[in-house]
C-alpha cells in the first residue's frame, strides 16, 4: 500500500481479494511492483495524510502527517482552550484558599512552543506507525493522470508515477479566504496560521460565526487578548440555534465583543503595522472602521480537490462546493476510486467520522467486513469557553422532520457544583433533550452547554445511538455530584410553559 501528501498509501493483491501487503504513502516503494515504464504499482493508493487517510492506510501539505486535526485543528485548538480555562482556574483559586496573585501574565511564546512540540511529536508518531505497518509514505503532491495512475511531485519538482487498482481520496480541506475584500489575503490569517504564531496575535478581529471562529475567539479572550467577532448573520449555522445563542451570550458576558450583522470591505496596513479594517453594518448601511493587530478569517472551508485533476480520472464533483460525490460505500462516479472525510460531499467535517469511514472502507476492501459508515447521531462538541456538546437532531431539525406536534423538548438550567464556591455565573448552563412525543419518547437529540461538555455528550451518544428513550434516560442513575447527572433529571417540557428550574448541588 502507498500513502501520499497530496499523500498516498498502497496494497498488493492476493488472488481474487487483496490483503494488506506493502502500504504506501507517497515516497519510495518497498515491496511494490515496478513496471517497464518505471511506474510503481499498488493494490491500494491513499491520497491524503490526515485522519481519514491515515486510518485507511494503517488499517488495512505543508504540515507533517495528521492533517488538519493534528496540525492546525482539534489538537492545538483543545490545548489552547485548556490554556484559557487555566486562566479561569487561577481566578477561582482564592475562593478555595489558594493565595494566588490575580494579575498573572500569560506567555504566548511559551504556550505556542509547547503546543507545537506536542504536534511535532504526533507527526513523528504517525510516521513510525506507517513504517511499523509497512505503509510506504510519499511526501509528494498528487494529481491524477488517468483513473488508475497518479503523478506525485516533490518540492524539488521530481515526478513519481504510482498506479493502483483502488484509490482513496482523503485530502481534506483548507480555510477559505474571501476573494472580494481588499487586503484580505495580504494582511489576514486563518486557523492554518493562528496555532503556529511565534508571538501573541494581540488585539484580534475574528471574521465569521462558525465553530472555528467562536472557538478561536473564546481562547483568545481567555488568554486576556482584546477579541472581537464580526458576524454577518447567525452563529453556528447548522447547530441548534437556542444553544448557539446561549454560547455567544456567555462569550459576550465574559469579554468577547461582537459586531453583528456586519461584513468587512477592506483591510489596510497602517505605517505602525496595525491593520485598519473597514466594515459595513448591513441593517443601517453605515460604514465604520477599527484597528487591530491581527485579522483572522474563519468564514468556512474549501475541499482540497481542485488540484487533483479529477476530470482526468472521470471523478464527478459538486460544481458549487467542489466536493466529490460519493455513495453509501464511499465510492465516487468511478467504482474503484473512493473519497472520505471533508473532501466528500454531504459528510460531516469531523475527524472521528473521517477516521471511522477510512477504517471501515479499508476493512471492506480487504474482505474483513461489509459494514458501512453510519453518519446518523454523530456526537460533536464546540470548545467555546462554556463548551457545547450535542448529538442527534437540533430542535429545528426535529420539528422540520417530524412536525411540531410530534416533538417534545425537555429542558433545564443547572448550576455546576464547581461554580458555587467560586461564585461563577451559570446563567447559560443549560441542557435540552429533544424527543418524539409519543411513548416511549425516543430521544432524537441531546444538547448540553457547560463544563466538560465533550465528556458528557460522548457517554450519552452511545445510548442515543442504541435507540434510547426518554423513559430509559430517566431510569438511569446519575453519578453524584456531576453535571452529567442533570441530564437524568429533566422533567420540565417547553410545551408546559413552565420556567425550567435551576438544578444542581
């Protein structure tokens, strides 16, 4: 098998069904056939060194191995989120008897170096795992020559031809820069850059309302940086909007500034190095401006597909999104070419889904299993200062799918025990369970806003995946005293018109 950075990985055939022979990831080839034209032949070639590609290659860019998640996504984001949460703990400490100075400075350079060192260790770990599993790694940029042949080009311009019976595209996506805003590309950065800055970004304008935008703005505020979010419309599109509003309310009450209903029109660098941003208020039409040290674009992502020459292989894409059209088997319009992860149309842009899809695809290709990836009830968490975890349908989706008369929503505000002694505001700590109204009231979705939301949601996701009902959740004994136990205490419905009580210890 071969794996590339453009990356690729490959397999050899044995009889009517192939098994993992030598896998490749773009580079030289050990144990691969080489034909008379010097082309290296494999059973399976994986293009992409991110979560999905690595999972597919091991089961069966610019950065190191690991893709967006490891290098400029989940991992550094969660670590910087943790750094910001530690600042909150310092402020809590005196309430618990710790005589801690309250004006403790934060050293961005030291944090960034520690985070980047951890990321580099993960890069190395992935490379060792590929070697241990006899996957050949190529650090080259890949593009199709035809439906079975890929050409890889090194940074130095050297070309390598690789052919394979089966090809998996797992190239992921990259942040999108606006193309109609003067100075956006020259003076702005994206999430590809923020985690690798050597110096503090200082006063920052985050443009966008995606989870990337709010997560970055959250930890920047938590690190005591002056941070503003510019939103054109609603926050966290695609998520439950009541929960999304509570997320931004909490951020606003803890120091993040919001410019709502505004769009930037120009970014200009001033003689002192600051960035002057001009924007328009869409409601009034009024133009305004402000100065910042950093402008961070978080306005969506684009798939890394346009440089692959997919047309030469006959692979069809959505002309609007440039994502690859796939079926339930992850197969493209060419039956032996597959696409997984962010490059595939209609798939959640989440690391765990790409990882599982890649693993299951590899198992099907080598005859170990016929299981397909199930994209329903996939849990996720937005790591804003007050974390938001969810699994299943939002309230809006449930109503649209089943009708308002068939949906019951149980909800409650709650006060985490750890907020009590420190006298922390808990007004946005909230839980909502969306159910079918007809007994036994199948749980359609769970939404949790509060500390450790990811840990809470992961546990309940199993139950919901297995078809849990409201009755079963209410019969579940809680672990006391935890925030998670509040889920099993939900008694008030929105339909009742009663105000949800604040529960807690």
